[in-house]
C-alpha cells in the first residue's frame, strides 16, 4: 500500500489511532434508519460540547472537503447586502477572499502579517462591516490568531463572526461562547484524526437566524437542518467517517476530554521544538499553534529539498509549501495520534540529515 510504512507528520491527513482505523475497516452499514440517526445525534452533541457552543446550536454534516465548508458558510450566511471583513494572512485566507468574490459578496481583503490580531481594534480598516471571516489558524504558514480579541471586536461591532477552525480543533483551545464565535467550520482529517471527506459547520442561534434561501441544491443549509431533526442528511453522508467520528469523540472523552487532548498536543509541539534547537532551522512565526510547527532553513538549504530527502531517505512525510515559499518553508504536524516517541522518528531523521548528534 502506498506510503504504508512511512511516518506521517503532514497537517492533514494525520496519523490515526488503531482504534479508529479498525472502525473504518468494517463494512459500511445502511444509514436511512434510526440506528444511524442515533450516530448523527451523538456526533452533533459531542461536537457542540467540544467547542462549548451556545444552547440551541446545530451542526451541518457535509460529505465534502473543508473548502466546501468555507464556501457553503459564505453562501448560506452572506449576501450582496453584507460587507465582510476577510482576514487574509496566507493561502487559506486568500481562499476565503476568492470565495467571497466568486459569490459577489462585498468584502474587504484585510491582508495581515506579523500579528496574531490581538490588536485588531487598531489594525482593522475603519469601515462598517456586517461579518468577520477568519481562518483561526492560517495553515499555509502555521500562524494562529487570537480568537478572543477578534471575537470581542466582532461582538462590539455587531458582526457575524465566522471561524474556520479546521486545523486547530482538538489541538488548540476553541470556545465559541468565550470568543463570541457564531460559526465554526471543522473538517475530519486534521485534529479529529479521521480520513478526509467529512466537513462540519457549527451554527449558533444567531447564525441560524441569518440563514437565507439560496440557489443551491447540495449546499442548502436549511435542507440539512430540516433533515437533521431526524438525525439524517438530505444526501448520502460519509457513513463510515461518521462512525469513526462517533468513536473518536468517545475516545477523546475516555482520554480525559478535550482539555487533555489540547495539553497533549502542546506537550508534543514543545518537545519537538526544543529537540531541534541545535539545528539550522528557525520557527517561521512567533504565533504558532500546538497543531503544527513551521520551519525555515537558516543554512541556505532549500526547504523543498529537505522535504524530499526526508521522504526518500528516511520514509518520513512532512509538508512542503508552494509558490514563493517553496524553498523557504516546510511544515510539521503535531495533530492526530502523536506522541513524543513517535515524534522522535522525525527528530532523529533531521539530526542525521544535518549530521548533528542529539544532545
């Protein structure tokens, strides 16, 4: 099987646990019955609890990638009468800009660098907005924003606060009530450590009130909510991944809850960063999440060459960047079934590559 014996440190898909893999190996069951409705309700309740969603919040389950969650949220919640402040700190912020442009949503392309937006009140363009759209973690560069500061700014200015939390859920703190978040977009293949193919959009009562009639069959949230009342989706769901999601939510609970999962990710991230201090690599941003580490070579080596050598010589998969950052940035994931022992595989490979003994 392709890459079966490789160690994986990519920010999606991520390393999965044997328990969850076993669920995925079973026959996919029929789903238009009360048994599967019970699974859907369990997944919804588990997710709402995980992010401390306000009472009355709902979850949309889409058989699609995370980008579909991003686009469908814009489609269902914003229109030509809105004016969205879209945070653009990299490739995924730019994607939100492209989505708004594709659907003719008036927006401000708020380009940011070298800030976690804790100072958004002074940085944001001085205009009146109806919505604020942000990737909580700009995965293209491993840069996380202050959800609390942004949420305070959005609430004060009565803006609908839409957060893509795809690459920070389970590894970094996310509290919808504390941060005044109205919409959370999540996906299966990152912190939830499941196969790709399932995206979830969590809507608070405030967001539910903003839902509109849209010209779309598959992405019509009102249809999903209507079917969701009986624990179903209007079209075929990612049945097996839903079963794995139910198992994964139970697994997180058995392991001590979301707080313990976040603490574990932080431990692994700090262990990795401390263990490579002797190498000619620097952290790309001072605002990195627990979810991943983004590195820049300081010795003139090409980042993409390092990625390729790790894969071909050491059977270790890390994530390259493209475009202008192809030679300057590569990314290491701490999401999923990560331990310090497993992370040693990568640490040892990097030290061997550079010919530097571990302390």
